[in-house]
């Protein structure tokens, strides 16, 4: 085979591909390669790939787990053309650890894989990162150390948090708000643990207050001997920290100010796939929402840590993780 003459490659983004197919164009190829396939979790993306006629499909990912592992269902549908079982609910019941959830229609929700290792071992043609690293004979973290410092602190609003966990309700004065579904409950708990809270009906919002977490961050920011990155899942909490410390930089989806400062607070969302070049700057990363290694979200967490660690790490890195007593 003369590669230059006999092989043609096309590089197309999902959005461009979607627009072309909407216009009626048809796509046919021998091999479809999907980069960052872990993000193709929506029904729209799965339907999009079904319209491409091909002989083989290859998916590339350094962090395969999304949605605590539920993204493997559309992976099976896209890579193999079907899932086992083929029904989404049946697939979840077969492979997942389902827990009671009074706020969903079915009264149960996916918590995590029932047995991730067993699932992966029985998934055809799944090439694991451990095998790739063994082949490359890589030096872990470029030869530098990563030092983890877990910090256990008291919650910011213990009485309100206890009542919320019992009644799904937060009351301040004469006003009350209720969380909607599991995502809303996680957000409410994050605010109640980390910051002061106020009601902006129908929402609960974090506000600047001297909670145990905020006071700990005050001390870290004051004493930091080198560049430090503070990361939260919540843009609202990032804004609260910036309000307490106007001198630091901030990086969110809609705000990027003074990110060359010694200390920067950012959301985990802006530090996702594609962000690079931070390894030389930060020697400490402070995580407000750490993830346990047994969690289905751990691959996302590891991806976050790779922003300043991993194969291009430039120095030893300190990882400070905040946990709340009783969690």
C-alpha cells in the first residue's frame, strides 16, 4: 500500500459533523477514530455516530469514566453497535449498584459500577492505561513526588445540614428552599459544608462567612510559600473565595482575571481536557471537593490532578484535600 495515495484522513469535530449530517451529507469510512470518547455520553452524540457507516471503530481516552461509569452504555452502543443488555435500564441494573432515591421516577439511581474490574475484563478489545504505561516504560510523575495532605474540618452549617439531610429543606428566618433531585442535593450540601448560606428563592446561594473551610483557606493563602492553585466544583464558591481575597487571581467559565498571580482560585470545569502548561507554575493544589479512589468519579479527579502532575510534572507537588467530619 502506498500510504500517501491510498489512504485519506479527515479530521472533523463533533459539531461540524453534526451540522454536515443535518444538511443531508452521508459519511462512510473504513475506520472511525473517536478522540476523548468518554465525553460522548449523550443520546445525541450516540445517534450521530450511528449514522456513520464504517468497518471499524476506535475510541481513545486517558480518563474513560464519566457519570460514575454510566457512559460505558453509549460506548457499547457506539463501538459494538449494541449493548449487553441493550436496554439502558436493564444495562444499569445488570452492571450497576443501584440505590434508593425518593426523588427520581423509578425510586432508584445508579451509584457506581457493581464490579468495574469484572466489567472491564469482559469488555472486548479494551486496552487499559496500565498496559500502555508498561509498554512505554514510563517514569511515574516524571520522577517527582506527589504528597497528599488530607485535612478534616467541621462543616460550616451543622444544624442546617442535619435538618436538610432529614427533610431535604433549608430554612433561614421565615424562608425555606428545597433541593431538586440528586444534583441539587449535592450542591446544597456543598454550600452548607463550605460557606455561609442565604436564600435567593427558589435557590440556595453561598455567601461569605467565617466557616471552618474559609478560615483554613485564609491561613493557607496568607502563608503560601510558593504558587498555589485552589480548585472548587462550584463557580459560586470560587466567587466567594475571590470576594474574601481580592488580591488573588480567578478563573471560571466567564471570568479570567490575574491568573499570573501567585495564588489562583478556579473551577474544576475550566481545568478540563486540553488545559496544559500549568506544571511549571504550581507546587500546591488545594482541592475543596476531593474524590475517593473507589468512586466512579475518580478518573475525572485524576484528570484534574494531571493538570500539574503526571508525565510532565516539573517539581514535587503538594495536594491538600479538604474533608468534612462525619462525611
